C-alpha cells in the first residue's frame, strides 16, 4: 500500500505492518514540515490532579 501526500511516498515495511513508533515519527516530520509552529485553542476535559 502506498500513501501519497504532496509528493511524499510512505510504504509499509516488507511484512505489511508498520510499527506505531515509525508511523508517529513520520507523521511528526510531516506536520513539522508542512504546518510548522501553530497555536491551538480549546478546552481541557477530564483533567485530574495526581495524588
């Protein structure tokens, strides 16, 4: 399987599965290159103070 996004190609490993760590690392790189620094606005839910 191939995923093409703006000229970049990502392929799964030979066994057909991609480790989660590798996927996260690749997505991090794509976000940093394509989007860069951003500010996110929203609310935090289910916040609990640790005991």
